[in-house]
């Protein structure tokens, strides 16, 4: 495979549009050896969430994706949002870009929120040398947006390496601000229509029968696609927040330079205008709020596969009970490690490089801790 082919590897992947196809191994292509995985996660995120800082945790995680996308000039690269962290893959020809973005975000997260963001770059060749693989598929959430799915165990192995301190990258100097243009969310918490917001994680045990694990995932997906569950967004999109709710967090993403007040005043005016457009429903300058809301619902990233299944669902309490019982039995049989967390609302973090384009992306997590709290229920691998 030539250098150009390795660089555009992700662009050439086939795209599938039915999430239930994610277990088809033919859809996953091996990542070239000269690629690297970028990883991040917030140290002690559980404590931050318990202190009510889950919006800041989500924003810090999504900032990694926004920073890399802005450096690349596109969001069409393989990444995964994990609630309290994010991961991605890039060719080693872009490793300096990846390193700069990760270190800048780690510095910003430290300065803006007081969080420690662990960051690492792990070569795919090293992952394979340790007996793991990294394979990627592309799932089209809508005609305008696709998300990467990872299999092969390599991403999970790389995460373990990062948490053990291997391949670590130091944060940039204090005051460093990555390009976080487009990172925001101006919508309110999303209340469930069916009863509960359920954050769910299902990972295979290291020595599990993968046929049994795949059968478990298939059963969960079938239940999640029934009448008692659905995406955690109403058909018309999430409720609109007041114009200045969350302003403090978004203000931290803005480059102020020597003119501290002007950029913030511009941001405030933009938020107020956005609020008025969505409230009135009137189009302005080629922006149609109703069309944008429909795209938002379709583009939302509420389910993913990165060496395990992760979903945020709006479901009935009865279905949540059935899923919990099913996964508990799977744990007893040594098939999977599972975590579930029930909440009263979902939360959305947005990356919108341009409101007039259709490729805006939106990350959904539970509003009371989501994936991070579900992960606390995972039993150790055996």
C-alpha cells in the first residue's frame, strides 16, 4: 500500500447504514501499520461528575475531536467520543498534528477546568506486535455524517497502555489554547419520553467466546431497536436552552488575545441571535432552524462500537430491567463485562464548524455521568 493510499485509507472504507451490521467482520478493514492511535481520558472523572461537573467533563472530551478536526480541516477521520475521553486514528505523517492537538487540549483542560487529561499516541505496529489488531468500519448515522467503529482489541489495549503511563505525551505550556472553533452546545438537557436515560457499555471478556459475545450484542441491539427504546432525542430535536446557559463553558473555548471583551461580546451576541432564530423558527442568511434540527437528530452519535458496544438510550424502566438482567447473566457466564447507569436526562455536546453546512456532529451522553458512571460498574477483566 503506497503512502497516498495509507493517508486516504479511511476515505476509501465502505460505509454501512444499518447499525445492526456492525458485527459483520467483512466491514472492518485493518488499519495500516504506519498509523497511530491518539487517546485521552480525564483522571478522576468520577469525582468531577459527582461534583456536578459532567458538562465540563463532556466538553473536555469532545475538545480532543474538535481540535484535531480543526487542524485537519475536516471531521472525516476515525474518532470515538467516550464521555470522559476520546480516541482517534491518524497516519504517522500526521503524528505531529495529533501530538500538538492532544498536548494543547490537555493544557487547556488543565487551565480551564482544573482537570488532568491523560494523553497518549500509540503506534499501530506496536499494538500488532503485542498480539492485538486495529480494524475500522464506517457507520453512516445520516447521509451527511459517518462515525468510526473499531474492532480487533487494539483500541482497548492502547487504552490500557495509556492508563499505565506508556506512550504518554506531556501537556503544552500554560496558556496554550487549541483551535476549538465550533465546539458548543446551546440546547438544554433532554428528558426521556419513555421513562429513563440508560447509558450502557458491553465489553468482551479477554477469553470470551466471540460468537457468544456477538450473539449477546445482537440481542441487545434487537431490544434497543424495539418500541420500548430509541435514540435519546425527540424527533424535533432537543429543547432550547436560555441564551446564556452554559456561556461560561463556551467562553473558555474562545481565543481572546489582547482584546478580552470583544470576542466574548461577539460570542454573547451570536448566542442571543441563535436563540432568537430557534425560538422564532425563521430562516436567516441561508440557515433554516427546522432543517438544522432534523439534521441534528439524524447526525447524533448516541451508539458506537470500539472493541465493545456503547449506547445512550431513551427506554422504559421495564426494558432497562430486562437489559440489566440479560447482561448480569452474560457476566455470570463469562461472556462480557457490562455497565449500566440510569439517569433522568441526556446531555449533548456539539461540534458545528459551520451552521450552514450539513456535517455538524453531536455527541450524546447521560446528563448525570453517562458512560463514565456506567464504566464504574464494569467488573475487572478475567
